[in-house]
C-alpha cells in the first residue's frame, strides 16, 4: 500500500492494525497468514459438529486413543442417516398433505424403507403408531357375480 495516497485517518487505522505496511504479521503463525479459524465441520463440508462428536468420543472412554479422522467419519455417517430419514419423512408428510414432520411421518418413513427398517427394527418411536395393515384372512370375502348353476336347494 502506498500510505501517501490515503487520508490521514485511514493511514492511522492501517498502521494501528498492522495491515498494509508489510511489517508486523500478527502473532507469528509460521507464515500461515491471518484470518478466521475454520471449524473441522466446515473443512469437511458437514453440518454436524465434528468437534463435539470428538469430545463425546473422548469423554465416553470408548478407546484409550482416538484418530483425527474418527469424529469426521462418524459425523458424516450421522449426517447422512439424518438426511435420509428426513427426506423420507418429508415425503410421508407431503403424502398426508402436511407441512410439518411429526413422529408418525418418521415411523412411516422408517417402516416403509427396507434398510432403515432393518437398522431401526427394535426402535420404538414415541407417538409413532404402527403401519396400517389388515391381514388378508380378516378381510370380507368377495361376493361372486353369478350364482352357481345347479339344482336348487328349495324343496
């Protein structure tokens, strides 16, 4: 920057902040430059919190050591499962002409999907209800269109 071309107030701001002069790069991060810190979730392109999941893994004492990629992988898997269930539940809500997902829609989504039903087979969803199902034996018999052609039973 050429400080001679800037007004005096802007010159003072740049000198005080340490930008534009080419000297004084801040806390000395080893040439990585200044800028905001980026979360591990943002680096991985995820919505789920990688740091929090890592903390839970450590606090849960699941293992004595934990690799750096473990919470990222787990966050990605959990995010995928949530996205899958929410998409199917949203479709179920739309089929029932509703704009909000309720536990009933989640139950319908899980029970109608083969893989999710296998994964969550032993899970009970509160206020979810059951799939509508009537056994074939309990349904009324179909009436035949023509009566049998045969001797009459009237005596």
